[in-house]
């Protein structure tokens, strides 16, 4: 399940929706990304996320399908917010459900790594000195690259 | 052909999207960029450093030598920073 929205979400309700009625699920792994109040040593007042809606939808569907193909998942949820967010606000939610924990842990990490490098979102930070676009990080590319050709665990 | 821009490219362009009609000799993305730069600012500064730019055609990531046609939606943007 994929959603891109300006509104906040309720992680507990999302986890409940993911697992309800499926007793074949033995484990759920979730990740929530939050806006920090400091970046590169500067205090952040707020952040605005811009995206490319039609391309975002396609990339997230692709990433979800790839996770379902690589791991034996019973379900997964991806929620990404856009618009202006304050420190402490939730930005992104990823949850994966599987019979066993290993697939849930690995696929959740995979979803975040691929999302960060493939989904067309851009962050603009408001600092005391004005506004700036966040630069992409090599460490995110490296994290995404570790899944290249990696066999799925059972 | 529809062009769309995001993040700092959108700011430099001053607009989020526009429709252009390049000549028939423009058949790939590299030629499109060169044709835009010939039109002067803001394109000259937008496309100054191609290493800092990513592109998509019809919502799919492409390389600079990708074929492009009149009915395509071409997007230019910096590397993504979501998540």
C-alpha cells in the first residue's frame, strides 16, 4: 500500500491495518523518518518537501513490487509526506510484514534505501541564514547499491 | 514537448513547466539541452553543470543520450533527497 500525502499519519493505525486479519504474519518491521532540528551543524526551522507526483507514484509502486518479489512478504506499507514540515514531524513510514523476521527487517531497509535514491522528492531547509536545497548524499547511493544483485533470504 | 523542472532548477527557470517546440533536428536529450542553452538565460545557468542534473522522460529516469520526441514530457531536476 502506497500513499503520498501532506497530512500526518498514525503509525499505530497503519501497523494495525497492515496486519489485521492475517494470522500468517509472524513479524512486522517498521521505520519512521522524522525531521531533525539540526543539519550540517545548522539549526533547522522547517523543511519543505517538493515532489513529482506522477513519477513518485510510479517509482514507489516499482519499489514496492521489487520488495514483494525479493522477499516473501505478506504486505507492505509506504507513506511519504510532502509540503512544509517542522522538526519532530514524521516524513516517511515504511512497514513490512512477513512470516519471519529476517525478511521483514531486510525488506524494510531495502525499501528505505531505494526510496531515498529513486523517489523524486527534494528537501528545502529553512535555516537562520535563509533557505537551501538539501544536497544528495553519497552514503545514500552506497546504501542503495548494497542491494544490487543481492539474493532474497527465506 | 512539455518540460518540467523541480527544486533549484524550477527556481532558476522561474516556472515549473513550459511547452517548447524544438526543431526536428533535436532528437535526443543532449541536443535538447544544447538547443535550450542557445536560447540564453535562464537556460544557460540551469544547464551549466550537467553532472548536477538528472532527467526523466515520461516519468522514467533516462541518460543524456535518450531519444526525445514532440509528445514527450521531459523533466529536469537535481539528484533526489527524499526519505
